[in-house]
């Protein structure tokens, strides 16, 4: 439908939708077929990140598929700033020329693997943003946090990074005022939209992943 309507859009998928927890080989096979099709029509597939149990296997699959000629450049992945390991992961992904979407992280994780305090997550998010913007690869900064957006803008301006070299990403219906303001200022903004008839189970799953998501959506529900 994206190709038929000639939309500036791509898809984001979770490998657990493709059977990752039952068979990583099956998930990789399905992801390969999807990425190969996307590349053939000039599109792109973003592999979403899930809880930390699945971080390594997800990255392994994405890197293997990116190394294949038929799917090279057709896949990107999500990195969550609250994980301690994320800087090392981003450095490897940049070396592999794999596009990254950076977000703060949406799952309940223990202090063994993730920064426990918001201030620490924010500081790491800014550090990782600078790494991404300094690389030649086209990346995405996914946040509704105005402080994180300001940090990205300031760094880009300070280092003469063209706004066309990266994009901001936000959820559909959340902070539309901020989305419009960024576009007005010349930045690219991509909006994350659930597609298909099963939007309600998807929405409830996102809320269940982390209780703080409920508070976040409640605070932003009436903002336009």
C-alpha cells in the first residue's frame, strides 16, 4: 500500500511477531523476506527493540541481514538509551552503516541492565544522540521530550549538521504542536502510526509494557 500510494513511509516490526521466541531462525527468515521485498521497491524496514532478553539476538539478526547483498541497507534497528550497553551497540551499528532509531526505552528493566534514574537516562540519550548525529548514516531521534530535542538541535547547529541528515520521530497524536513547530523550523518529523485493524491490541500492549506509558499518554492526551 505504501508503494501503491507513493507514500514517504516505511514499516516498523517486532521480531516476536515473526516467532522470535519460538524460533530465531524462523524470525530471521521472515525478516529477510520482508527486507528483500522492501529493498526491491526502494523501501526500508525498521526492526523494533523489545525487552533486554532479546536485545542481542535482535541485533545479531539485523547485522546478519545487513551483511547480505540482497538486504543491505534495507534494515534499521531501535536502540534504547536506558540500557548500559547501548553506546557500544551504537558504535558497532554505525561501523556497519546500519540506521538507528534512538528512544529512551519502554520496558521495565532492572538496575542490572538499565540506568535506574531518569536523569541518567537523559544524559545517556544526549550522549548517544551526539554519536548518531556525528556519523554519516541517516538516523532517527525518537522522543517527545523537549529537552532532548533541544539538545539534538543545539548539537546539530554547533557542528553545522544539516537538518536533512536526520529526523525526529514521534507517536501519532502526541505533541502535535511540537511536531508542527519542528517542521516549521525545517526539521524532518516522522509520525509513528499503528496500521491495520488490530490497533487496539497493539495500543494495550504498549501500555502494558511499562506503567509509566499510561501516565505519559494521560499527560499528553489533551495537548494539541
